[in-house]
C-alpha cells in the first residue's frame, strides 16, 4: 500500500506530518512510503534521512497525490488536490469536519475515505492517536512562554537588595489539556496562578498543580461522556463573566482555552473586562480559531486595546515545530499501526471498531460518521 506524505500547503503551516522515525516503522511493517521532496525542511531534516528510513522521495507534488493509496497530512487538502486523488484513496489529517461541508461533499463525490484526526474518540486505547491532546499540550506551553515574553515584567517573585518584586498573576480560563499545561508552565516560571473551568472535576487537578481554583457558582454545568464541557446558558455565561471580571482586572496575564467540541467557543472576556485590566497586561486567546473567548481577538494578530495586548496568533504548536511534528507523527503512526493488516500490508478500515467509527467521516461515497451526518442533516 502506497502511503504518501505531500508537503503542507496551508499558509504558515511548519509542522510535518511524518518524521523519519515513523517512516522507518511503517516501512518495516511493509508499507510503501513516499514523501514529497523537501518535506522535512522546516525541521531541518534532509530528504536523505527519509530515504535512509525507507521512503522514496518524489519531486512532483501532484504525481505523489495521484499515486497515493493513502495520504497522511497535518491539514486538509485543497480542492485541486482532492481532484487528483484516486477513488478509494484514504486521506488522514485534521479536517475540522463541523465547518467543512464543501470539502466533505467533495470527498463523497470523489469516493475518498476521509479520516479526521479531531474525531478520534476519547477512549484509553486511542490516547496515543489523540492529536488534539498532543497539540493542545504544546499550545498551552507556548501560550505562557509567549505571554511571558510580551509582558514587561518578570513572572517569579524576586527578593533582591534592590527590593522585592512580587510574582506576576496569571489567570487560566478553561482547564483542559492546554489549560493544565499552561498552569504547570506558569507555575514553573514562578507566577501566582489562578484558574477556572465549568467542569467541576477540574478543581482537584488545578489544586494539585499548586494553583488556586476560582469558584463561581453557575448551577448545573457538567460534562459530556467524552469529557468535553457542555455549553452554558446565556445567563450562566453572564454570571461567569461577572465572577471573573475582578480576577481578570488583577491579572498580568490571562490565557483563555475554553472550547466546546463541534461548536463555537464561548465569549468569556468581554470588551469591558479587557478595559478593566491594567495597562501592559497580556491576554492570549487560544480559542481564537474556534470563534474566540476574548472580545476583539483576531486570528493571526496581536492587537492593543487601551494598553492591553490581545494575542490571537494561530498555530501555536507550530512555534515548537520539532516537538509538535514529533508528536503529530507519532499519533498518525499509531493510528495506521493499529489498523495495519500485516498479512495484506494495508491499512484496514474495520468499521466494527469504535475508533474507525468515530474518525472516518466519508467512505464509499457516503458520509458514514453519525455525528457529522447529523450535523449536516445528511
Ligand atoms: P477542550 O479543548 O474542548 O476545552 C478546553 C477547556 O475549556 C475544557 O476543560 C472545557 O471544560 C473548558 N470550557 C468550556 N467552556 C468553558 C467556559 N465557559 N468557561 C471555562 N472553561 C470552559 O477540552 P480538552 O482540553 O480537549 O479536554 C477536555 C477533557 O477531556 C479534559 O479533562 C481532558 O483531560 C480529557 N481528555 C480525555 C482523553 C481520553 O482519552 N480519555 C483524551 C484527551 C482529553
């Protein structure tokens, strides 16, 4: 089976879907791996390293896609790339399937089996394939490093002959994978950290990292069976904002990571709350690509609102691209390996399996994923 890894075409995408370490493992399992020449450039990995690992290197992007039985990628394909694929080809990457109706229709028409890495179910067996977690973990780390660099203060407390400096205050809103890593990173840098999440189970995790959990009584909140937050009512959101305004006003750094699976992110930090913060403070909106938690945050931009810097830069994991690629590649390899038929040497979509049922969006000219079919009323 021919597994192809073309270069990314999404502007600014510097991560690489497959690194030589995992090419070697796939080649050993009998896969015929082909990569596009220059694939590893952003990681300073030369084509020869891929050749040594057992891949063939193809210079022609279109030809590579045309010959593929399966394509492994970080991001979704362009329409012209889908047009090149063989019917029955498997395309595996992040696909943002709740917002990509046209792309999904194209996969259906072209009879492509599309696998969305976001839709890998949250079960123990699939943790090793979970790119949302592996990338969110890094995003949480980068958000703190970025904010610390932009802040014109230090984070730790310092007692010096020239006086005592109190620790910076960091407030993390949304404590999933990214939020937990942001807390841990800010703590390591010596900040005083507070955090809030609507899922009550998070309180213990926040405390175990040495941060303070901000208590706001919102009534019934809870989480889905997959561990995701449930959407709040407008009244609950309003209560949350009121409860947080004071904490934001006292914080030097606010990092928001609040997401709702398959839905728009909730607006948590309003314009009034931003203006209530001290001049020079910094907000990082990690949910900016999902609709944004912060009023005024803009995708890919850093803006100044009355002296408060709002950072909406996208693809934060791409800023630590070596480790982001290493983890993404490992997640992809683990997925392929799990469903690799060693005898026939092919990736076998076993629809009896919970993971396959969860992440395959289209197959044999149909939307086969229940959640996505329901979302589009198909
Ligand atoms: P996410 O990216 O969907 O959301 C980030 C956080 O925002 C979540 O903690 C969510 O509760 C929170 N949030 C949503 N609305 C909010 C609001 N109005 N105010 C404040 N916070 C709000 O979530 P995630 O990081 O992917 O993880 C969610 C949970 O799933 C975590 O507990 C994580 O440990 C768990 N998880 C389990 C597995 C598994 O395989 N079992 C894998 C990954 C994650």
